[in-house]
C-alpha cells in the first residue's frame, strides 16, 4: 500500500510540474513597446543632428514609456512621404513642409519651436562673400553673370520666402536671371558662398545662429559672409504628429513637448540645457492655424505662377 501511495503522490507531483511548464509555455508574451518614429531633417551632418536631438528623444521615451527612434532624411519631400506612408508618427518640420504634411499626410500641428531669444519667427536671408562688393541691386540686374544658390525646393526660407518676397514681386525667374542656379542645404550654401563657389545664396537667421557656435569651419564661413537681403518674419518650425494616432498617445507626446524645460528643479534645468544646444528656449503649443501665413505665401506664389 505504501508503495502504491508513494507512486500516486509522485504521479501527482509530476503532473503538476508538467502542467505548470505547459502553462508557462502558453502564457502570453508581454505587450511590445509602442514605437514612435520621429522624423528629422539631416540638412547638416546626420551625426550632428542626432547628437543635438537624441537627448530630447531619450527624454520623450522616458516620459512616455514608448520606444522612440529617429528617422532621418536629407530632404523634406521624403519626410512628408514617410509620414503619409505611416513610416513615422511624429516629425520636426519647417513651416512649408509642415503644411504639406498636414495636407498630404494627415498630420496635425501640436507645437512650435521658440528660439533662444524667445522669438517664434525667423527670416530668410541672402548671403554674399564678405568684401565681394556684391549688392542686392547688382544681384537683381539679371545679366546672367552670377551663380546663385537656392535652398531645398520644399524649404520655407530656402525657396518659398525668397520667391514670395524678392523674386516674384519683381517678376524675376532665377533660372533666367543667373548664370546658374543650384539647390542645396543651407550648410552647403553657406560654405559655397564663403569659398566663392557661388556668388550669393539663400540661408536663414536660425541656421546662421547655429553655425556661429558650430564647427570651426562653420564659424569661419559665417565670418566670411555678409547679408544683403532679409525677408519679413516667418513662422518658426512646427512639431507635428499623425492625425490617426491614438488620442492617448497624442496627449502624452503633446504634454511632453509643451512642458519640456519648464518648471523648477534639476530635471527642468537639464532639459533647458538640451534646448539651449538646439538654440531653442521652449516648444510652445500650436495648432494647424499656426501655418496660415505659409498658406497665404503659397497662394500668392501660385497666383504669380499663373
């Protein structure tokens, strides 16, 4: 009897152990972290953009519990397409591509950047080499003897602003005005003017402030150029997310940005240090209407084109 009892107990134990193992094997895996792909324009070296934005994205991940991954492209058109294809959830765009992200990719503006002087606008500028003697009047004679640098075709300051405020009102087609016209990133335009590759090129006030404290080469290039034209104020960059995101996800992301660097304590101080490296003082709450001035510029440009 004792042997039978021992065998029965052993059988129960074995069955319990096997059952536990089977249950453990069938237990549902913990839910995967939500991934937020954050698009960034790598207009300058991608490593530099990553270095300045990574601390913000790391803080976003910590605050929301999401996995946040940067998504880089060297032009805005690809970033807009990526958001439309749902390859990205959030993005940092200058105002013109932000309009396209809203119109073509179903994005929504929820924040805007404010520079380190507290301004939420910036300007497009035209640079010439210091000491060249090239004036705006000479630039606009359109004798096809000068080489000119435009920006990204989707850039607010690189193309839309100079066309809206400088060339279109004078009925000037840059391709017919200059010996050559090349489109390039602002950092390339800066170096091209400083090194005499082009006679004049478009840039912007935010970029110049950034380059003045950037690499030795960038600082030297800024010192080697002069501004001969400046646009009216333009809306600063916007932060957008896809309109079809879960409302809870939107709320977490929006709260993070509009409170970032505000308040007291070591964490807020740490965040302000990160913002200072980006040449920002805060991310301010905004909505799609923030982009209305850009829509008006697009309408004016379209009217001239027709």
